[in-house]
C-alpha cells in the first residue's frame, strides 16, 4: 500500500537510527512500554520519562554491558 504522504518518510531519512542489535532488545521494549504508555496518557515530563525508563531498563542494560 502506498503511503498517503511520502514526504514524512523522506524528511526523516537523515535522522533514522537502528535500534541496538542486542538479544535483550525485546525485553527492553517490554520494560519501556508501560512507562511510555503511562507518559502518553498521564502527561509526564520528558525528564520524568527519562528517569523512569532508565530505572525500568537499568538491570537489563547491565546484563548487555557484560
């Protein structure tokens, strides 16, 4: 299916980044999802979201680092 507006895709090409290639990535997404969902519906500040994401994923990233 052709997108309604390809300009959005074309404009983002310079800033597209791959997610890290780590086996734990699905686990990180699972830990981050409720934080992001709550922020979306409750209106948390970016700083609050960043702190909550760091806390929710800290132990997983620690395993990735070692």
